[in-house]
């Protein structure tokens, strides 16, 4: 296997993992919003969401996360091991990846809470939570592509502005929906 094969596998499984990280919080939003339905309907809908959440997490997200982490570790070892300290951008990227792993396991905790009937977050809060994966994706991609220290500093500053814009957009959409009703 060459470095390029390993990189291709890494990109494929990053994409799979992110697909789950984007979709699962949306399921949690809809799962939470099902509380507004009549009892019989709510029970059926929530059982379906529990099944979908469990399959998505266990069959797609967990394997994709582990293969992403393993192929990423292989890439770090293969390409940068001799001069790891010289790649400051990589250290920052790995910190964002660690944040992504934390986000992944918080999703798991939220699934367990909803399965137990504990709804501690509103659908709006879960919609905002859903955007964290997007912000982390932007940070990681900018760091990998730009690599230059000055570029990634500007990228992280732009990321913060982007995060504020996303959170504001979620609130504006919520206000628009409320006025429409």
C-alpha cells in the first residue's frame, strides 16, 4: 500500500464519518420534536428514531471514526514522523480532531439520554449543536490545505466568524418559522 492509497482511504472514511456526524444530530432534533405529537404517534416515531440513531451510530459512525483515526495515524507516521515538530499546523489539526472525537461521544451520550426519555435540550439547541461538526470540518480542512502558519491563523479567525454566522442563521431561520406559523 502506498501513501496515496492510505490517504484515499482516509478521505473516504472521513467523509463517511462526517456524513454520520451531520445526520445524527438532525435525527436528534426530529426525535426531540416528536414530543409535540399525540401519545400514540409520538411513541411510534420515537421508536423509529431510536432504531435509526442506533444503526447510524453503531454501523456507520463508529467504524468510520476508527478507520479514520487509524489511517490518519498511519499518514502521520508515514509522512511526518521524522520531522513532526516542524508541522505546527498538524498539531492544531490534531487538536480539532480530538474535539471531533469528543463531539462524536457526546452524540452517543445524547442518544442514550433520548432513549431513556430525557430531553434536556430543545430542538433549537440541538440545531445549534448540529453546526459544531461543520465548524470543525472547516477548521480541519483549512489547516490541511493551507498548512502555512499565517494562513491557518487567518483560517481559524475566519472559522470563528463563520461559526457566528452559522449560529445567527439558525436563529434567523427559527424566527422565520415562528412568524410563518
